[in-house]
């Protein structure tokens, strides 16, 4: 299993747009093969920072998602809203 955290920093005027995009896509991502969990956490201050927290069955499943049309369409709509480059951390759990 791979656990992934992504820090997303948006321009303050774009937060509501991001929340709309996330709301439209979250169930599609959650049902993507290999995705076990996806959650969005909002930072308290400043409020324009969010974290996505997800579990994937394997690094290959995450790579498949990141190569998918779903990711590409969500990313193309979201990337223009950032005020800072996203940061990602991944940990692979070995059983």
C-alpha cells in the first residue's frame, strides 16, 4: 500500500473554485481502481492551504491514476489556481 499526502496552496480568490472541482471529482477518484481512501483536509490558517490524503493499493495503481484521463482533466482545471507548487510525500508500506 502507498500512502500519499499532497499539499496544495491556492490563490485566496480561487479557493471556492477548487472546492467545486474537488466536490465534482472526489467520488470518481475514490472509485478509481486501486484507490482505498481519499480525504481533503483544510489548513486552519492560512485557509488557502489544503492537503489531500490518500491510500493506494500499490505505486503502480497511483501511477495508473496519474496517467488517466480523470487525473489529466482534474489537473488541467486545478493547476491554474495554485499560488505555489504542490508538494507531495509518499510512503510505501511493506507487508
